[in-house]
């Protein structure tokens, strides 16, 4: 973690904000993929739509 901390401390504020925005976007997209996969799996297993 020392190298990562050192790298982040050297970045300017605009780069840090860009990194934060990119991280949030990736997190949101990953959550979307997780929900879609869970819905597909529940449909395949025969769960009623009320539960999904």
C-alpha cells in the first residue's frame, strides 16, 4: 500500500476527481451487471416475478 499511497499523494486535484468519478462509474456498472445476473439466475430457477 505504500506505493499506492505515494502515487495518490502526488496526483493533482483534477486527476483525483477524475479517478473518483471513474471509480464511481465502474462501481455503478458493476452493480448493474450483478443485478442483471441475479435476475437472470432467479428467472432460470423459476422464482415468481413478485420475489424478483
